[in-house]
């Protein structure tokens, strides 16, 4: 089946075939690679932030490849693309993946030995000149899935980055983390610049990690997240928080109500655009400390940061042909972006 034969029903976004998995995997991988390259040319993120974005994107791509192997020959279960404003796999897919790997030994015990399966393959192909049965192919794919996928490289619901010493005028430290929001079903990447007050990093680091996973593991306005972190960490002085929304991803597999998605799907249906066309929305929400406020009484005073927020900055990354289409079809939406759509390379299949 070629890409021109891909059909996803309006009420569902299930990847039914190996070919569809391959196309989806290529789309996401290509989009991430082009995004990282484009960010290097734009004054949207710092070099350090781009390095972390690339690493988190690599975890996502690795997880998608694990999904592809898992469902390669499975006739009953198929990977589902979320129907909300996402374009990514439903969060439950990631949870199932973690559960599978936690029980990998039990699953492997139920599968035939590798040597026995190899013998069956050779017998079918060489002796009987017959294709290998789908049942045996599924078992082989399951063996690869359970024995090669590394749980440490899977994009989990919350992924904590390290604290690094940047020693700039703005702040002494920087930490990053990423989460897969269960409501919006898409990944977010956060960067927090901060100082410490009368506390050593090594003594306070684990508490920072615990608090971030507790209060900063879901989508919310930047000032709300910054306040929640500041409230919990009395020895930390946060200076700036940036939340990057990696999506939605607009492709043939997306089924949301967003105007960009609809413009692409409409153009694909009339063959104005290739079915491999895509666009990625990218939003940066930021809160910056502009001073402190006192909270509490005379005997117990807590100093909290006073946060300044601006309108989130919204971008769209896509190919030249899609940019032309968006200007023609939805110019009013283009006017809401922080800057003109940013050109990245089209995908050729």
C-alpha cells in the first residue's frame, strides 16, 4: 500500500498497516529534525535549550519506533493517534509500553525459543517455499520488542533532566524536564532558570526533582506553574520559566478541529498538497521574576517571586508550499502568530 492509499476514518485515527506506521514514523522524525535545525537559525530558544529539545525529541522518536515494532504484525491491536488537538499517539500507548516492559520476562516466557522460530522460518521459506505465517511473524516481532527496547530511552509521562551550572547574570542554574500531558496528549518541554539561597545544589537537588514531578507535570499557564514551584521550594529563587508546547502536529493522521489541520486535509483531498505534507505548531509560554513579595506574619515570613507574564509566542513550522496554502486559506490565523510561518523542508516519500 502506497501513501496515496492511506485512509483514516473521520471518527478514528488507527494506524492499520505497516505502511501507515512507516509513513507516520517518517513524518514525526522528519518534523522533529527540521524543527531542531530551524531553531538554530531563529532567536526562539538558546543553544542549550535546543540541545535539550533535541534530546527529548529523540526519546519520543525512540518510543514511536518501539510502537512500530510492537504492532508490526499484530492483527488485533493497533496504535491509535489521539483525536484531540494532538497529532501524537494517545498517552495510554506510552503507559501500555511501560507496563509491557515491566512485565517483559513474563511475556518472553510465553514466546517460543529464538532458535525454534528461526528453524520454522527457514523451513517455510526454503523447504516448503511458502511465506512465513503471520502468527510466526508476530511472535518474532514480539521477541524483538521485548528483548531490544530499552526502558531508559522511552519517553515517559514525566522525564527529568539534570540541573546544570550555567553561571550567568540571570541565574546560576538551569534545569529542564518534559512531560506528556494526559489531557492534550502531546509533549511539553520546560526550562527553569534559578538561584539557590544558602543551600548547596547536591543537598537540595533531589527535593527539586521531587517537587517538579509533583507540581509541574501537566499543562498550565507559566505563571501558575512558576508560583507552584516557588511555593514548594523555599531555598530556591526561580528567575525564569519557559514552557514549550511541541504541537499540535498537523498531518494526514490528525483529526482535530484546528484550522491548520483542516486547511491541510482539505488541500490533500483535492490533491493540492501531497499526502506527506505536514505542519508543526510550536508555542512558548514564559514567566519572568521581576521582584519578590512577602507572605506570612512577623515570625514566619516567606518571600515569593513576583511573576511577569507576556502573551505566549506562537509559531508554525512547515514547508514553502504549505505556507503558501495557509496564506491563501487562513490568513486571519497567520495574523495571530508571533511571526510569519517558518519554512522547513518538505518530506519526500
